[in-house]
C-alpha cells in the first residue's frame, strides 16, 4: 500500500534566531495519513512536541501532496523536490512518452539533491531523466508507522536519517596555503 502524503500549512509562534524574538510563522509540513481528518489530527499531535503548553497552532491549509516517494538522507537539513521523467517507448505510435513523478529528497544543496536522486533511481530498470530539482518549502516530514515491530526499525532508521546533523567541512588554512604555494612553484 502506497502512502498518501498531505501538505499541512501550520501557523504558529517560532523563535526567530536572528532577533531572538517570537514571530508568527506559517510553514508547510508533510504527514502521511489516510484522510484529511487524520492529517489534521497527526499534524496537531506532531507539532505539540515543538510547542509549550500555552502555545497554539492554527492549521491554515491541508492538501494532498503529489510526491511519489520521500527519501531522507543522513547529514542533510533541507528538502528538495525532484521531477523525474520516466521514458517509455509507445510501439503503436512509435513515439517516446514521458511520465513525470515527483520525489522529495533530503540534501544540503541542489547538487547534492541531484546526486541523491541518482542514488534513489539507481535500480530503476527503465530510462529516465531528471529535468528539474528545486528547493521545497517543506520544513519537516512525519511518516506514519503503526507501531508493529518491523515498522519500529523503519521508524528509527527514518528518524535517524532525517534528524542527522549536517557535517560542516572546514578548510585547513595551512594546507590550503601550502597547496597554493606549491602551485606557484610549478
């Protein structure tokens, strides 16, 4: 059974890191649910973990999202929407047909999102192209797990990947200077 993802826009007070003040924000989140009612219930439950008891949320919109698959990746902090065009040859008309599907892939930038999309699609038997990748406004993804034992492992793996902190690659200035100097000698 495939998942139905609902995009829920939630209005709530959030601490602004730049000013240190609480500001009202409206941000989209993704939940896996079987109906709009369950999506509303689940997003309310998931968001309560981020808010204090006195704070409230307002759900301003719920709509069915058009994502075929959601793929979290370790050490990534943003979500990207990848459009993948599956190419099929129509023998009757002799023409190629393209069918688009959308993947939500976690990455740190567009280049990494492209590479992660290639990783996801590596076992695909048919031909495909990746005509577009754009940063998604989605703040977080909340998949549904029933609590059965095998699903607990999937939940832990999904959560670990989703919540992994990005690794910052810092430049060693001494090594960089040595590299520049050795390049000038040649």
